[in-house]
């Protein structure tokens, strides 16, 4: 056997590097195509989620408003069982509406269109109202919520802050 010349060894290494480079380029093109497909699917999912959430929001808002209207007893007095059932319907409607709004927020964040509506907000008052609302749900679970109010005002999105408080409490 004749030993391979140094020039021949370099040629073999060059061919191997060329082959590997071509394989990497092919793999990169496949990944880019897959990535584009995934982006399109992701966008379609966000659009569908937004449509569903919007379609659910209106009937849920009606459930909340109509149950609140009935709780005002403008249609006549309620017995204690009716009042408790109506309160439960109202709370569950609010909870479901909150979940739908959360879905819309996630879709907006994902799409890069999430915006906060900042305004001067009395934080202590907002927290106190939220604690009062959540105290009923907490009491059902034998939990007591206490809050010591502080008069603080901050620039914030009051609705989003309330969502955060609901989730925390």
C-alpha cells in the first residue's frame, strides 16, 4: 500500500466538512419551515381563543348583571334559599367572567397587544373592597381575611390590580 499523501488527507477532510455543512444547512431549512408552521398554528390558536373568549364574555356578563338585578329584589322579596342560590349564581358568573378576561389577557400578551390603563388609584380602598368581596368566599371555607387599610394612591390599572388581588386571595 502506498501511504496517503498529506494533500490527499486534506482533500478528504474538506469533503467531510462540506458534507457536514450541507447537512447543517438542510437541517436549518427544515427547522425554519417547521418554525414558520408553528408560528402560524400559534397565531390561529390565539385567534380562536380570542373569538371563544369574546363569545363567552357577553352571556357571562348578562348572568352577572341579571343576577345582581334579582338580588336587588326589584322583582319581589326573596326567601333565604333563593337569595343564597342567586348569590352563588352571581359569584360563579363573576368568576367565569374573570377567567374569560384572563384568557383574553393571555391572548393579548401573547400577541404583543396587552395594554394597561393607568390612573391614580386609591390602593387601600381598592384592596378593602376586594377583601370584602372575597371574605364571603373565604368564610365558606372557614377562612377569615383581615386587612388594615392604608391610604396610598398609585398610578395603576385598577382592573388588573383587582385581578391580581383576586388570584392572591
